[in-house]
């Protein structure tokens, strides 16, 4: 019998496929639809203290190998988001609240409010590559990362995941700074840009954006492998997961579960049931009875 269930930082998931932050997750009803479409859990849109409108269009550009986006962390603000959480938690599946801020105090307050709303865990966005004063700018300072994670851990009882950036010179130093977190999410988008040679200007209003999708999967695999080799923390693998084989690669590199984003934008919500079916077929063919049998098998210890 094939068992797709996994546990990550004490959170039980019926399968290893979770909706990543930033896709179909601003509205409680779309979160419900995703959960009903096979996702074992969802990560909310990154939420800050106050409403933020984000950048003016164009904010998303589709490439043959992924998506380039600079949304600008648009969100309704933490107090307005409670209603969306109240809708999503009716599905009785884990909801992971993503938050962003600029100081340890902001992160702690936002995480505490998410816990008040009933989330199963919080994910700290320490890695958005295109908004000044947040995300990557915060997440590239080891001392600040350490203070943020410790402040949040003192404030909440639910598991805390630190979402780290690939756009840093030494991700191990950042992971070490975030070691008090219950787990890591690897990776966020890769800072990138594209120029329209006929319009003679960048395709995004913000010029720079975050690249997601199949183009960054080898980067994500590399970082999951590197962090899993050096830190004893559960990991969500993220970046370019379109097929079950992609997910297996992350799991064999050391991830406990994976988050799916760009594939949802391209294939639709049905991608989760597709991944579940493909995973069952793969495990049957390869003789694996449970997800844990594959975890970290590629690591050279």
C-alpha cells in the first residue's frame, strides 16, 4: 500500500504537495478551492501590518521556462486578512500564514496575529527579491534574521518556517542565523529581469522581478541539498515543481514536502491531483511504500 502522508515540524499532511505563497492565496474561497483540489495544505499570501497596493502593471511576465513577477507584496494588511483565514480553516487542513516585515517586532506581531486567526504554522518571508526594505534586504543580514526568528519563536507556539533567499552570497550563514526556526522553506524566486527589445525597456514596471518555475529548479535542488547536508531541520522544497519526478528530486535531496506555485498558475488547480497520481505511479514502479523512504537518499553523508 502506498502512503503519501508526511509530517513536517509536527504538521501532518495527507500528501507532500502544498500551495506555495503568492498563488491563489489572497482570498479565503480560492484557498478552499485549492485544498479541495488535492493540496494537503496552503501557504497564504505574504501579509504585512498595513494594506499595500504593490506595483503598477505590468507586474507579471510569462517566459517559456517560468514566470517573472514583481507584484510588490500587495496585501490587505493583517487585520483585514483574518476573514480570509476564517474561511480557509473550515476545510480542516493546515493553513500556513506567510508574513513579512522590516523589524523583529513587526514579524513577531504579525506571526502572533496569524496564530490568533488559527493557522497551523507561520512562514517568515525573509526572501522577496524586489521590494526595498523587506524580504531579501532583511533576510541577507544574519544578525537581523537571528533576531527576527528568535522574536517570533518567543511570541508563538505554532511551528515557524524561515523562507530563505537564493540571492545571497552565503545561504549557510543565513540558515545558521535562522537555526531557531522549526524548519526552512527553500527557495524563493531568483532576482532577474527581461528587456523588451522592441519597446526598448524592461518588461516589468519595477524593472527587476523574481523568476520562478522550471528555470530555477536546479537552483532550488542545490540549496535544499546543501542545507539538508548541514542542518537538522525539516525543509519545504520550492521551485519549478511541475511533475511528481520534480518533487521526488527535492525529496531525495532532503526535503520533507514541497510547495507548488508556478505550475498552479500554468496548469490550474488540477495540478495537485495530477501530482498525487504521478507520485503513486512512481512509488509503485520504484518500490517505495512511503514518502519517508525517499527522503534524503541522494545525500552523501
